[in-house]
C-alpha cells in the first residue's frame, strides 16, 4: 500500500518512527556535546561554546520532531536522515565556533580558522550522500529533501558570516547566505512560487559553487581582491540561478 503522507501510516509505525527519531537526535546531541568538550579541553574556548552550539541544535531537533510524522512516510528515521543530522551537528558546532571565534583566534591563531575550515569541508562533503542513500534504501520523503535543503542553507549562511567575521569581504556577502530564505519568504506570499521545481544540474552546480567559494574564503590564504572576486562570482551565479527558477515558476500555468 502506498501512503501519500506519514499521517496515513498505522499508529505502530508512527510510534516506531518517533522512537527512532528521538534516538537519532539524542545521539547527535551527545556527539555535539562531546566535540564541544574536546575543543574546550584543548584550550582557547569559553563556556559560551556550549549554548552557542546546543541551542540551535535543540531548535533543529524540535522542528524535526514537529515535521517528521507528517512528511516522512516510513517507520524509521533512516541512514540518509542520520547523515543529514550529522551535518546539522557539525553546523551547530560551527555556530559555537563562530560565537567563540575571537577567543579561539587569540589562543590558536590561524589554527582556529583551519578548524572551522575542516568542519565546513566535512559538512559539505557529506552533502549528496543522504539523497543517494535514501533512494537506495527506498526511504525518500518530502521531509528528507527539505531537511537536507535547510541544512545546506544553514551552512552557506554560517560560511558567509564567517567570511565577514574574518574580514575577508563586506557584509554584502550575506546575500549569498540569505537568498534562499528570501526566496522561501517570497513563496509564502506568491502562490505560484510554491510549485515544485524539476531536477536541475544547474541548480546543483551553483549550490556546490557557493559552498566551495565560501569555504575558500575562510582559509587564511584567500584575501583581498581574490576574496572579493570569488564572492562576487558566487553571488552573480546564485542570482542568475534563482532568476531562472523564478521565471520558470511564474510562467507556468496551473
């Protein structure tokens, strides 16, 4: 039997799904606290690192629990969503590192930037595995697709903020991190923009470009004109991609 939404699943399946999801979220929280403790123990970070990383993770966890029953028509959380959750853990750790960046840089120097760089690379590298695993296991869902998209957007925003914090580029680089959220706000106001977009290699390539450029900006050796040129290139590509999608959506009849 095919279910169009998770709410159509039997009560037993719903219970199993929620239990599996809670276990995954708890495991992610333990991993986050452990990583933050190691950084704190290594020196250079203050206690603010913990709430800086834990609070956004708890918010993500609350959203996951609120949405998974409706949009994930399977009786388990799944490895694919676990991969995305791992990326969420890394991204939340990056938030904590951003909060404590000045203190970390004082103690570690450029090693603090390399720590941020390494974590961002791991998060970006895991992108793409979740979708492939979900398709292989037959566990694709609207929840999984949206979860992956939101974690991607969060990483881009964090990298844009990091580029500003490091003095690589001006505040205008936040346009790279906020374009997705502006588009989602427009969708809430314009019904035509709520339609599903077809798969697009152009969209995927531009997303990879944004991540690669922003990660390059947090490295110590990309500065000055090079940093500005890279950021502008990424922003122009992003604006072009969103413009193409918006035109396509607005031109389609019902």
